[in-house]
C-alpha cells in the first residue's frame, strides 16, 4: 500500500529554515521539497508552503510575515464586499513574483524528483474568495446575496483558467486546494448548488488543458458532499480523517476511476508512542483495501515532526 504524506511546512524544517523564509524564495522552496523527497520518497510533491495564499496575494491580499515556525497567513483582505470580487481584473500570474518563484521551484523539482508527481498549488473558487474577502463575509454573502456571490465566484474561476494555462506552458501540472467548503462551514445545499458546478467547470477546463482529470484536496467533514465532489470530475481526492471515512468510501465506490487517499490525522506523528499511530494506520489500511485505486496518507505533516516518526509510519503502511 503506497503511503503519501502531505508535506508543506515540514519541508522547511528539513533544511533548517522557517516556513516564511521558504515560502518567499523559489530556490529555498525547491531545496526544501527536494530534501523532503530525498528523505521520504513520497509520490506527491507540491511546490508550496502556504498553498492558499498565492493567488490572493497576487490580487492584493497582505500576507504577514509569520513568526517562528508558523505558516504565513493573510493579514488583510483586498475586498470587503461581494461586489468587489467581480471588479477584480483577471489574474495575470506572471506579473506576480511569488507565482513566478513557485513555478521556478516546480520546474526544479520536476527535474530532481524523478518518479514523483510534482504539482503546483491552485486555489479552488471558495478558497480564493476566502483569501480575497474573508470567511465571515463570504458566508454572509451565501445568505444575503447568493446570486451575486455565484456570479463573483464564476468570475474568479475564469481568472483561474489563466493560471492553469501558465502552469501548462511551464510544463507543470496543478493540484487544487479547496478545504473550507465542507459542512458545517458550507451547508450541503450550497456545496451542491453553488460549489459543485464551479468545480465541474474548473476541472473540465483543467482536463482539456492537461489531458487528465486534476487532483483536488478538500478536507474537513467531506462525507456528506462526497458524491457531489466526485461527480464534479476530479482525478484524485482525499478521504479526510475528520469525516466519516467509511461513508466517504461508500460514496467513492461508484467512481472507481477516481483515486482516493485515506488520510490519517497528521498530529498523530507528534505522539511519543507509536501505538496510537499504528492503530490509526491499521484502520486506514483496512479501509483502503476495500476499494481498488485507493492509497493511504496523512494530512499536513507538522513542522516539528521527527523524520524518524514519519519514516516509521511510511514503512509500516507500505509493509502492511
């Protein structure tokens, strides 16, 4: 059983740098993720640290310098009302230095991490809107201005098309990130009625550009919206540790062409004992074995994780 951990800020720890330092440098980003891949040989390498901040920053969001080992976060949103999202000019990715740096890192990683899937992080529509407007304003818009919000999100999706085209021109491939759209934050009716059609459009454009359905990571309580997510047409999804994983897997049986990664909770990697880690891994492997085209992984590996603990988990899963 292949094991695939989510490695972002932990890559910075492996080269003795902070997440902030690595996030601001294409050279350090490439070095950190190359070092992580050489250590763990994980199958999915993402050229990113703060994967939800890239496009919002390009649109004008302020990403504050993170202290210590914290992951950078947005300190100021560029929009304060739903209508302002529609007024944003289309994203021109190559005009933004950090996007250019991520693409540079992706190119280096593609050459260095032979056999791995190297991916460029791309925000889904709600993730991008949250970065531009803030979660509270977005949720209020769902209640008070649903049609205006839907139009604004469609505008943002078309801006993401340009980012996908730039990724393709660089010889790279995307990975969509859209956590924050699952219940209870986004009710099932809104995921089905608003989010799913946007994802279908976004995934369809990616399929046309890259010749394959794109991967998409949506965490949280995803089981209630699993069918709607899978119907949107991704090529890869996670079965989050935060949801009813058996129910998610049951929904996934109707979509055998989509790869599902059963996630363990990553904070377990900080446990002083391997017993709870092994117990969780045993359950994940057993669940993954009930469906073809399924693997096991974990969520975002904490910065301070002991590499020996992650290697022990990987070896346990792959030897099961």
